[in-house]
C-alpha cells in the first residue's frame, strides 16, 4: 500500500511549515509560562513590600505545607487521564500570580470606596463580602473558560473541570497564604498571643485548605458540563451559573468569618459540600473507568492494542502493576513509555465515547484521528523499549486507519 509521498514530506515548503508549527507549539507555551511566572514573582514582590522580605520567606515556607497535599489530591483525582504538565503548571501560576494581582488591586479600591461611603470599617465589609468573591472567582474562572475556548480537547468532563479549578484555586490560596502568614509573622512572630503564624496556620492551613478549591470547583463543574452539551444557550449559561455559585459560597464564607458564625457555616454547609464533591469525583472516576473498559475490546479487535492488554488497561491497579513490573525489569524510561501508551489509550477511549454519543463538534472527528495516531505512535515507542510490550504487530487494518 502506498502512504505518504517521499517528495512531499521532504520538500522545503513542507519542512518550513513543520518547523514553524513546531516553534508555535514549543515557543508560545513557553512564553506563556514565563509571563505567568513573572506575574507570580510580581505578586510576591508586592507582598514583600507590605510585610518585609523575612516575613515573606516564613510565609512562603508555611504556605507550602497545606498547598502540597491539596495539589496531591487533585493530581490523584486526575490519574486516569493526567493533564499536560505545562497546563497543570499554567493553572497553578495563573491562580498564584495574575489572579492575585488583579484581585488585590480591585479589592483595595473597593475597600477605600466602602470606607468613604459607609464610614470606617465599611470598607472591610465591601472588600471581603462583595468585592473579593466577585473579582477573585471571576479571575480564577477566566482560566477555565479560556482553556475551554482555546484548548477544548483538554476537557473531557466534570473531573477535568474540578481538577483545573482546584489547581487554579490552590495557586491563589498559596499566594494569599504567603500574605496572611507573612503578616502574622510580622505582627506576632511564630506563636504570638492569638495573632502569630501558628494560629493563622491552624485556621487557613489545617481547617480550611480546601476552601478556595471548593468555591472555584463550582465553576469547574459547570465548565465540565459544557463539554457534554450541544445546546448553545445552555453552553453559554452553565459557566455563569457555576460562577454565581462560587461567588455565593465565597461571600457567605467571608461573611461568616467577619460576623462570627464561621463554625456553623463550616459544619452545616462546607463539610457536607466537600463530602458531596468527593462523592461526585468518585462517581465520575467510575464512569471514566467504565468508558475505558467498554472501549478496550473494540481496540483489541481493531489491532490497536493487544488482547492480553485489555485487563491490564481496564483498571488503575492493572496499569500500576504493569508499569511497576516494567520499571523493575527495564528501568524508568521504559516504564514512562508504557505510561504514555496507557494515557494514549485513555484519550482515544474518551474521544470514541464522545463520537458514540453524538457529541460531535467541528473538530471532534479530527481529534479522534489524532488520538488514534497518538496511540499507535505511543505503542510503537513502547514496543521499541525493551520488555515493555510483547512483540504484538499492528494489524494491517490499524496501519490503514493510521494513514486515513
């Protein structure tokens, strides 16, 4: 069978196009990450001017402690289909940098306006209960909507929405905690008399490390639901409804802290809501597993995967055991090749599920073919690595599908 012409692939014009495309794929994301990192550093600079360099260092070290387990939770949730590392980093930096900078400027202005209109102390109410929830959730949610618009193929549903929302919110909470912990250190030291780092850490780092992620998860769930909707009115309305829910929770949280009924709000609203989010994530993960398991026999029949791999790919335990065995026998590079192959299988299963349910957009068919290409390329790489896969040759049908 004939495939691609040698002259066409090696022509100067095609080479230039491929080189330019590669530059866009590499350079633009790199520049974006640099810009986001710069925003994070600028935010830390403003905090340093407020509380001092030493206090920022203490605040940063304290802020890392709650951030790490929260990040670990969201990465665990994302195990079936890990998001691209650059987007994971971009989500965190967006929350930690640009969102904090924008919210800080608007909230300061709102506080001053509140003091002028309502008298001394009124600005704190306006800033905390009105401005902060509206602006902060808008800035955090902007990343989710922007990602859905620019990189829709990275969204497969509610789980992805919760994961990206959690990453953005964790970044925001990290920088905000640097400010709060640093300010506490500047005023009361590490322990203090009710105002040191230890007390503030207990409140923000131990009792409420998931507060911001829970707020923004409302927007994330709504954006994740958009992926499964074809009705344009609902697609436009859902993110706004999720945003309003995030603002409402955030506002009630801040109001309860200001008026002294935070323990009641925490127990009656936040704890059940957090439990509901856990149940939703577990349910959605089970749905993802069923989607993958249902697709695997068809993949094996088409020759895209080996029949003996079906039970290994159908569960997280099977996948982990496979990677662990390869890592012991052939090293981590070979195990990474198997992980890439497993992730490619997942991507194709989700793509096929969307096609099967009629969720076909302008680019869905193209994405499906690209996912198939990615799976076959990942399998080729894994087969070349020693002891990764058995020498199961791709069927002629698989090669034909790859060329189409």
